[in-house]
């Protein structure tokens, strides 16, 4: 009976690992660093503003989830964008 919990944990780890390998990101957050840099050349453009808002919302979301992390703590949006 002690084997069953171990097998369940192992199965869960394998499923989680397979899921991570097949994860697909879509949208503004999936753009390359090169695209971010190109968009930032014209900081007043719509793509640059979208990228800026995506990253500050993402970091704020990481802080909201918690787990001891608070990426935007002590910095402002301009510092993040830089």
C-alpha cells in the first residue's frame, strides 16, 4: 500500500513535465526581445505602449500571486521598461 502514493507522485511529476514541454504562449508576451527593442525605438507607438503595459501587468501579476516574490517592489514602470 505504501507504493501507491509514490506511484501517484511519480505520475503527477511526469504529467507536469509533459505539460511544460508542450506549453504554447500567444500574444504580446510571446514576442522576442528583438521585437521589444524594435518597438521601443518609437516609444510613442501603439506596439511599444502595448509591450510596456503587458510587462508591468505581468510583473504585477507575479507579485499578486505571491510566493514571496514581488518583482515591481521598489521600482517604477520607467525602470522596468528600461
